[in-house]
């Protein structure tokens, strides 16, 4: 089995696009062009699934997962720091500064919440087993 797409709901697509364009841009990933009838922002992750963000289908407010974290791999400590700074400059909030993380020896990571409260992380040199 293979994960093909991961989608998060958002309450303001323009804010979400600005946040994800900046944070994914810091990791070298650009937004995929979508037809106007598809009100989502999509990013094709190298070697991984698509990541999409858009309004909820049921038109109810988007909410974040309590306890959920989406983790992205970075190619350097500098990329982690750039990702974190880009997120803060584009409506995100800090959940953990860029630094070595004791819970993952040898790694360097940072945490953010996007404008809708979804928790994200970027790590360099993370060994998940």
C-alpha cells in the first residue's frame, strides 16, 4: 500500500496558500497549478504523496487534529530554520524552535501550527527506524 494524498481542511484558502507556498518553498517544493474549479492548493512532494489544503467538503469549519502532527523531511538544518521562519512570517505560530531535539537524538527539527491550527514539523537527519 502507498499513501497517495494527504489533505487538510482550511477556513481561508488565501491564508493557507500563503503559508504553504512559503513553508514548502523553503523546502524547495512549489505549488501545483490547479484548475479554478478546484479550490485547493496542492503540492507534489518529492518521492512521497501529494499534500493538499482546501475548504471542507461539507462547508463546516475546518478543525485541527488534537494530537496529530504532520512531519516533513528537510535536507539541512538551514532548511529547517528557513521553513520555520517562513511559517511564522505567513500566519503560523511556533510550537517548537529550530534546534536539536532530545526526543530524536542526532536530529534537528522545528514545529509550527498553520493558520488553522494544524501541527506541522520539519526535521533534518531524523531516523524513524
